[in-house]
């Protein structure tokens, strides 16, 4: 399965984490590697994708999120908007350092505000 956006990969990898145990599970990988190695592999991938996202500047993050939302809209046959990003706090790896958590949250909250403003038409060009 190919996921075209970094944010989409972050969403996918976070979805493989059991909220109760914190361990990761994906059926085919677990069958191939066993539960411990599959958990370790997915955990490592989750952190790598999270780090990649943090390495983006805000313009790159905005572009990636817009592409992610566009893909969700196409994939579900219905209009998705920035509201689907609201569970973004659950996407961080549990072992992310506090400074990484703060950067991630600040960036996402800034992007959400920009998306809200755009939806309200704050960036619309006035008609002459």
C-alpha cells in the first residue's frame, strides 16, 4: 500500500497502535515477523515519519495536509475538510520527546487556524 503524503503515513501508522497496550499490530507484518519484531518495526517507522513531518517547514506541512485532505475527499466520495484533522493529538508516537511534542502541536494548531481562516474566506482576493 502506498500512501502519498507524510501526514497520511503518520495517520496510518498511528492507527496501528493499540490505545490500551500501546503496542503496534498489522496482520501481515505480524504473521511475517512475529508480534515483537512487527511492533518494533512499526514503532520505528512511526517515529521516522513523525520526525520527517517535524522536519518540514509550515509551507511544506500545509501542502502535505491539503494533499492529504484532497485524497480523503477522493477516497471517500464525500467532502472532507480540516475538521477531520482534529484528532491530531493521537498521532504522536508515545515516546516522542517533549520538545518534539510541543513543536508538532504548535505546527498543527497553526495549520488548523490557517485552514479555518481560509475556509472563512479570509485569504480570498477581493473583487474589483
